[in-house]
C-alpha cells in the first residue's frame, strides 16, 4: 500500500492511440469534453460529486492525516502531524504521530515519533512517503522558512535543512512517480490591490509550482497550461476578489484531482470573524482536474465539494474498500466513492461516442447510475443505451443500442451485453461505444475482470 499521492500511476490522454495503452487494462473515464466524441441531441454535461460524512474512525490519533507506509502484514502505518499551542508564552510544538490500520476505519498502536519546539512554527505541515527508498519526510514552516526532516524508519528523524526556501505556509507536497521527484503545489503571496485587505494586507494568495529530487533543493517550473507564467491565478470567470487558498492533489483513475479551496476576503464590517482576526471565513472548495498532475482545468467552479461536511482535510486520501477516505483530527471521515468523482450526463436525450479502443477479451463493464430518485415521483425516467461501432462509426450488427437498455441500475461494474453477446467475440478489434442517455450518470467504461 502507498500514500494516495504516491501510488504508481499510468497517465492516459483522451486522444492517445489505442496501441499506446494496449498493455494497460482498459479504463475510459468521462471527466470533460475531451473524453467524448461526436455529441448529438440534447446537451452533454459533465458533473462532479461532493464529499460526504462517513462515520468516525476508531482509534484514530489526534492528528492531521499525512501518508501511509506499508507494513509486513496487510496493514499500513498511517503518519500524521499536529501542532500543539504554546503554553504560558513558550514555543509551539509540532508532533508526528502514527498508528496502523487495515481498513482505514479502525486504528491501533498510536505513538508519537517526533516532537520539536520552535517559536516560529506556523501551524501547517505535510508528511510524505518516498517509495523509492521507503523514507518519510516532514515539511513544515517556521517564520516563513520551510524546514525539512527525514526518517528512514519512521522513528528516528534527521534535520535536513532549516530553510529550503521562504514562502507562505500552505502547501501540498506529493511524490510524483513520472519524474521520480517531489512536487509542491505551493500557495504563495503576491502584491495585489485588494479591495478588502485582510491579515496579509494588499496581497493575494495564488499558486506556484516547485519540484525537488531530495526535498531540500527546489526549483520553480511553469506547466504548459500557464503559457509561460510563473503563477496560477484566478481568471476573468472568477469573482474579482477570489484567491487560491490551498489545494490537495491526489491520483485517481490514472489521472489527478485537486480539492481547491478558494477564498474571498469580505469587507471588515461584514467579516463574521471580526474582533478576533482580519482573516475572513472559509470559502467554497472546488474540483480542479488534470490528466498529468501538471496542467489543470476548473470545470466545476460553482460546486462546493465541502458543502455537506463543512471542512477540508490537509492531505489525503487513504483509499480502502472502494472509497477515498479523508480525516479530520477528531477522526471524522469524509468520503468519496473511488471511480465516482466525475461523470457525464444529459438532461435530455443526449448522445456521444467514446474514443476508439481495442476490445478486451473479457468484455466490458460500465460504472453507471441510471436510478432515478424515487422521491421525484417518477421511475424509469433515467436510461442509458449503448451500441458497439467499428472504427468508422458504423454500428456492428448484433450490437445495436436496442439490445442494451439500462434502467433502474446503480452499479460500479455493470456488465454490458447485447442479447447475450458481451463483445468478447470481437476481442482485439478496434471499436468504440456509442451512448444514448438521459438523467443518468456515466462514470467510466472498463474491461471486465
């Protein structure tokens, strides 16, 4: 098992040829417009799901989740951190804790493995696992300087540097397998004529991107989507006061998702936290998506991913039993179904095709929700129909859409068939699927196991 940020990834662009991913299990996700071809009928829309409360973990330490590290058995060590408040004017203390778990819901063996006082601790840290050598890194800011510690065994820690660089405290350090390096989605401050200056004055929070082979020496880089710019900033589609507060990046379905926390400073007289700080209250958390973890888009700006749980974790997630699990310090779990973060749908009778692919010998399954809520007073309104076509968009005889009508189904691995045919009869051939749908959510097509 590995930290969610550090799992070995395969990255597939929507346009890539089938020959390039022939050795990988077929998995076609439906995240945005580049995942569908030849749309027709009603508008094709793309949606996203939100975090939901999913109980309290038993024995979870009072810590922010950092990463998981494999043990010799089927369980894993879970590392995290907490910042203890100063007592009687003394220095603050940061602690790294760990406990082990198999299922992500029951934890045992809690112990504190690192503790250090510092007058300048800023209250934010990341704990990251490097799988190439099994070492664990602690990144934490003191007086705007990034301090870095490393452990080979999870118990004995070495101070690598007290000043890797100077910046703002919010960050998200991950291990990036394609490069064999750390990536840091670093929140940074830049001068800005802010309408309502808050605790950072006339500055705003934006993103910068850093990379490092050793966690100590860091270089800036500019992903292609920034077109040569050094910072990722809000754009003309955003409210004029919007800032990027911080982000949590993790791989899923061979791609990357980001929980992006936005922030808008209110007028001081309307600040619900007035009297205690100039810092405004939390704002919504949106989804950003990426095929490679480097280039990002923001297709769901108006959806608050945290609307049901009211808070955002620091790192994560831990993935167990088909769920992405995020933790608060009190052990409260926020969850998302793995493979069900993003979907394609249509409110009317919409149609689209997938990119061409080689038919697997095992047939196909569909991650689909075609169940219409009973409280809407109507059943059978949602449907999906699927037909198989050749690479020239011609329907293959015997695989017409009338032979596959999916209704009242909510299934992550629904087997596709056409009057008993599964498509395995066409194993190795280049084909594509043509979907017709209404009010259903299509998440992905995969090779049957």
